[in-house]
């Protein structure tokens, strides 16, 4: 008899396996064999979810994938590999697929990246916004204007800004807290600070980024609850892009000789 907790855990494990490309029958067959240790097609089918006639097909696929062993007795017996072995093998296959995908995409990438001169793009979700910020900073060649709040500044952001500073990119920090400033300048002492006309860390603030005066991103945090706070951003690229033009106008006087406060140190 399967209790509610076990049933839920099985279903969640099956969902994970399906996300990795296994069919529902294959996923349930593997999960049932993990529970059984060793079992026949009849044993697997008796646990439910997989008809006995489909266990054989699912087991063959799992065997080819290296996730179960087969004993050719009458009837056949099946045994799942250890959890550690299964996870290690699946992780390796996933990495191989990602590597192959990266190579294929590299072959499709245009020699010159196109930019959108008009309109803005929307990005939703903290991870998605963070990835856009990291991408734009990595592509910076001349200048980066960066404003953010403590909870959005990750180690990856600090690393990417430090790498930009090392390759000669001018880093300008504005409207940030002393904690954010310290985290960045500890790695990028050449960064400079400038005063803004508003306090960026006010309620709802997220991140503001202007790169090479050609790419701009602005995000907001939608609520104050750290557990459920969501981040949404808009970004645009191109010298004539409306978002870029607006932010470039706001910051140009500061970055081209305005009243800076000097070094961020």
C-alpha cells in the first residue's frame, strides 16, 4: 500500500524525469524499480501507473540509457542503478546536450549582432533580469553606468563588473547604498561614483544599467516580501532607441564632466 507522502514523492520524481525527456511510462518504471530494488514486469505493473505490456518497452529504453540492469531469467528481472549513478549519468548527458547545443547555436549566430533601434523589450523574473544584466556588462567596451539595490547584487554581478574594469571599461556607480558600493569597489577600485537627483533605493527600485550609451535596462521590484518579490525589467538597444536616448540624456552631463564625487572608494 502506497501512502500519500510516498505517492507524492513518486509523482514529483516522475515529473523531473519527464522534464529530462523520459516518457511517463519510462519514468514510472524507473521510480517503481527504485522502490522495489529488484522486480519483474509484473511487480512493476502491480505498483500501478504502468500496464504490464508497457513495462517491457519502458525497461528496454531505460536499459539502453544505462539506468537499469536486466537479468535474462524467466521471467526477466530488472534492477535500478543506484541513485548516485543515475543522477551522475543524467547530469553528464545533460551537460553533453548543452555543449552540443552551444556548438550548434554558435554555428547559427550571425557575424554581427543586430540591435533593435526602436521600442523596448520586457523581461520578467529575477533570474532572467539578472542574466540580461550580466550579458550586457560582459559585452561592454567603453562605459557601464550601474545602479542597483543590495538584494539584487549577486557575486556574478560583482565578478562581471570586475572583469569589465580589468579590460578597461569605465564603471560608474550612482545612487547605491554603501553596502553595494563596497561590494563592487572591493573588486573594482577604479569605479567612480556620481550623485543622482533621486535616491535609487526607494521602494520599488530594482536595477538601472546603461552600457556604452547604446544599451539600457531598467527594472523594478514589484513587492517588498523577500520570499515572493518579483522583478520586471524593460531594455532597449541602439543609439536612437527611446529608452537609451532618455537615460543617456539624464546621465550625459554627469559622465562627461558633471559634478562627480570622484572615486567610489
